[in-house]
RNA sequence: CGGGGCGUAGCGCAGCCUGGUAGCGCGUUUGCUUGGGGUGCAAAAGGUCAAGGGUUCAAAUCCCUUCGCCCCGACCA
């Protein structure tokens, strides 16, 4: 492909709207353009890269025995009522009406459609197991679209759904998808971690997320530095933390005036102690009722863990008025002693004595607090987020905190949807049973951006061969020089013919412009044709990852390039 | 939705405080030049100053409203 025949609108400056490297680069390299918040057009270069990721996903799904189908993005309201998710999905789902005033939604995911299908078409154990997948646009009215393709309102997802006769069989399907996902991300050139995750709105018991490691990632995770244990911060457990010993542990509580000291920092400074000696008292409304949650002063309560521990989704931080009503004091002076609400404490507080908390009086705190003695704790639960350096819950190792981009998620769903849609089968004993399901998603567009996030330098993108929009660029240094242009054209033609996807940069621009664009776009291979090299009957060949080029005889150039493409694919 | 920031040429920005001629760099077009890391010279095109309303003789500038975009929180692939 000639550069002058396609559209590659590179930008010299970083667009103001982009924050993270991959987003800036996708815009600057001319891969995508924004239509509106969270809505993007794929330009020729971007689409080519996207198709590469799709192809890898498709090949691995096929290899794993999944069947490709294509379901409608536009779906009737009824199936969402049937699964009881019409309400659950809430504002996330785009809703619309047709001219007959029928309610429709734009599918944010396809459990309903696929289970409805399977309930009609499959009825015998002889037809199972089955895994269906599709690669298609999903629509979600995100609270906040962000970072380009990272969190978009319309995005491409590879979603798959497994149907099995038993939990054991479903586990096998899950494992097959799990392994396929590892291969997919591996082939895309991504460094990922697989972590235990929260199942969220999808339901079901167990799930794993595939996290592409990146400092700009939206998700936190921890992994053990010695065993294979890894989890999303939303649910990561910690090992046992020894109880610190504080002075005055045996003494009776004492109320001390602490005017104006509301925050942990202020109180710690006032008493000249370390923050962890403080007992942080946070009030939540659980199903509308106030509940106090205690944590060491240097730790954060994780609402996901809290919600799971209390077995409800209805957990919100109490507003200032509620706090004042329950504690009888201004915000910042809540404490557990004498508090009229159920009190749950993080396990790290077990054995706390000689600690400091709010006194439930404005401008006062309480010292020498002993939880065992002074407070009726309803339960010690794992409520605080794990963090870097915490002990691993499974071994003697330490947890390391990292950030990641959630590129894939696999769920064991059980019979939630098969029950709702009557997706059942007749086993050999003749008594109808619900199918056991799993669902599996890859954010294809997000994966593409994650590849860039992990593979770039200060000059631009550094594509892995497998997802590069083109394998090579042939750069004519001086298009006015007829022999250069001819050699470059012939070479580009030979490369294309041998399966090396090539762009011929035939622009009438200065060399510097072309070098800079080649680096920005990140072609894995660059061939430079110039008068200088032509004098030696050679061209220059350079990989994006290498610092300097090597001279290759013109006659060998196509083969050399082909060998590298082959070796790195 | 809560908190913060921003909307002026394709991109990056100045002008706004203190009202009066819409400007700069890059890009684009034309001609010449140059030809190994964003070349130089010359000329040209390109703007409902986000939108609507108000104040004023006069609004990019002051006031009000709306919309859009970005960042921080809850949601997710």
C-alpha cells in the first residue's frame, strides 16, 4: 500500500484530550478519531490492528472448539425482564422504543439472547457440551467513558458462553476457555496476570480476570512474590497481621480534648503517635441502617469486601447528617466506645489495646481504648484492602501491589440464566435438568489499546508483529531520485507478494518527517532506500526495537524481511 | 451524580483580568529550495471565538443559562 493512497493522519502534538500514553499514541499515529465521548472511528491503520486481535481471538476460540455465531445488538426488553436484569442493569443499558412503542435495549452483553437460543435449540445431553462465541459491538452507557478505547460506550467484545450437563463438565469448559485466553493474550504480546475477581452484576460464584499489567491501569491487584496467589484488590485477602503493642494498654479509657483534629493525620500529629495506633471509625448505611466499621488508622476500608462480608449489595457511606445523629458529634470524632450501632472490625484490629479513637464528642478523642474490654464488636471480618507488603494468605510470601487493565474476564455462572430461560436438557435417566453455564469476555478494543500501553517508547508505538497494522514500511528517502523510487516500489511489491504487509512511504517529505512517523506508528520493520545505500547495491533494514540498521543487498532484502516477520509472528 | 479544569482555524496555544482591528506556531494550498532525524524563502486559503440569552454605542472579553470535552470517585471488557 502506498502511503499517499491511504489515510494515515499523524499528529505532531499530543492531543489535549488524551491523558495516557496509549490514548495519545492511538490519536497521534492516526489509528482512531473521536466522534463523541466514548465513541470512536477506526481509521484504516487502527482497523487493521483491531482485525489482527480479532483474528487471534477467533483462531483460539475455534481451536478450543467454540462455535462462532452472531447475535443481534438490538434486543427486546422481555428477555431482560425474564432474567430480572432489566432493573439490575439500570442506567448502564441503552433503552429505546421503536415506532410501535415496543421497548428495546442495545445489548451490553448477551447472556439473555444466547440462553434463550439454547433453551429452544438444545434439549438433549447428547448435544452438550456447547460453547458459543461472537465478536461484536457492545453498548454500555458508562458513567464515565475514559482513556479512549479503554472504557468506551460502544466497544468490540469477544463474548463466549458455555453450556454443560454438570458442574464438573462446566469446570472443564471453564478451564478450556481459561487456557484459550492465556494463549490469546500471549499471542497479542501482552504481559498479563490472572487474578481472582469479584463477579459483580454478572452473578455466579467464581471468576478470574486477565489483567494486562500497566501503571495506568484502572484496576489494582496484588500478587504474592513467592506463590501463585493473585487477586483483584476488590477482593484480595491478607495473611495474619501481628497485633502491634501500644503503651498504656492496661489503663482505662480517657477522653482527651482535641480541638479541630478531625483527620487521621491531624489526630496522629496531636498525640504524636503513628497513624496505625488510631482506630478509624467509619459509618455506613447497610440496607438503610447505620453500621460502624473499624479499621486501623493507616488502612482503607474496601467497600467491595465489606459488602461481601455482610452479604448485601446495599452498602453506602453515611452522609454527615446521619453520622451526627448516630455519634452525637461532628464528623471526624466518631469512635466505637458506647456507639449505638452494630460494630464490625477489621481482623487487623484484633487485640488492639492502648489505642486511640474518636470519643463521639465534638473536639474530643479517647485514648487507652481496648477493643476487647470497651467495645462490643459484632464480628472481626476481613474488611480492609490488602496492600503492598502484606503477608500472603496462602504462604509465607509477601503481597505486591500492581495495576492492571482488565482485558478479559471468565465467570462460572451456574444455573442462574438457564433456570430463568428454561435452558434444560434430558439426561440419560430421562429427568430434565438445568444446564450449567459459564461466560467469558474479552474487550477486543481495550486489548488493542493495552497492547500499545505495554509496547511503546518516547518515540511511539512498538507493535508486536502479531498485531501490527503492517509488518513493514519501505521508506524512500528521496522520492525525486528515480532509481530510489523504482527500487522501493519493486521491493514493496515483492514483500506484499510474499505475504509481508507493507506500506511504501512515497511522500514527498523530508527524511526526518518519515523517520519520525515510522517510529510513531511503530512498524516492526523499516527498510530505507536511499542513494547512499543504492550505491552499495543495498538497502537498510532496521527493526523498531533495534538501535541501528544493517545493510542488506537488494536481492536479499525481501527474503530477510520475510524471515524476520515469520520468526516474530 | 458529587468535586475540579477546559471550550478561540485541522492540531497546540495567546488574547479575556482592564470591552473597541481575532492573533501566533505547526499543519494545509501554490511556487521555488532542500534531500539521512520534523529544511529554508515567498505568497495564499482557512474562524457563527461551543450555543442561546442579557448588559453596553460596542462583547472572544462582563453577567445568566444550556451543551460538549477532560481529570478525581462509584460501574466494567
